[in-house]
C-alpha cells in the first residue's frame, strides 16, 4: 500500500532508522540495487545513537535521490521492456538508472519493447504502457496494439463449405480445414473412397489439414 501511494503522488521516502533496524529498511529500499526496491524512490539512512545526525542524514539521502533518475513501467508480464543509456559516460549500457547527475544535466534513454506472447485475455491485446521517472510527475504513454490473429482467421472471414475446399471443408487464410473423413490440400480425398484411379500423391494427408 505504501508503494502504491508513492507512485500515485510521485513522492520519495527517506527512512531514518536506528542501527539495529537499518538492515531491515535497507532491504526494503533495495540497498545498492534500485531494481530490488519494494518502495520506489525510497532510501534509508542510519541514525546516530542520540539522533544528532538526523538533519545531515536527510540532506545526504536527499542528494542521493535528486542526483539519480530511474525509469519504471507498468508493462504486463508478457511484455518485456529494456532500457539503455550512456548516462554521463561515452558508452551506452543496459540500464534504467543514471546516477551522479547535477541540476541541468540531461540524459537520454533508449527503450526496447518486446512482446513475448499474446495475452490470454483479448482485452489486453490493446493496452497503454506507462513509462515514468521515479518520484517525478511526468510520464511517457505508449499505445500498444498486439496483433494476435490475422484478419483472415476471424470467424466472419471463414468460408464454410467453401468451393476452394470442394465444399467439404472450411477455408481460411488460404488453407482448407477438411470435414470428417476428407483430407488433401483441397479436401479432394475421401478416406472411405477406395477408387484406385485416385493418385496417391494427390491425396497424401497434409500437415495443414
């Protein structure tokens, strides 16, 4: 619930905790690996025994937050998003985080979107993916339409008892789906027919029927 509110209101959380609790909160914020953070844009700092360092702790953690930019997205499991950036260097690397930034610095990200599989729910074939920098009220929206079937596969485009299939099967996408006891490229062969004049080569049962 905390992470949901953080995303909704684009805020960053700094946990100032005692030494005996630090390891718990450090895991919560992902330690040095932002991608493992359970709360986006959060950080944790260790308080002194008398909490005298609380102000400096907040300043230091705030500088860490403001000197980095991290991209996140809400893509579903069947969609793979990958990020790459030069950040402030000369070589492009696979990363969604750039650190060591100062006010006025500009960084570019390349985003690659791969659809690994078609969602089982047809409603998910059209979706909008949100890509956003953590803690900032800004976002890029990608309208995605996944083509999971051809037009010719749709039921309304299927021809039942088609002349292309000798009226013994349905025709769709250039392929005959033969009725029971019929086979062949155009359903021209009858499994009950023992006519020796029928050439064997013509009636070889195909893999597509």
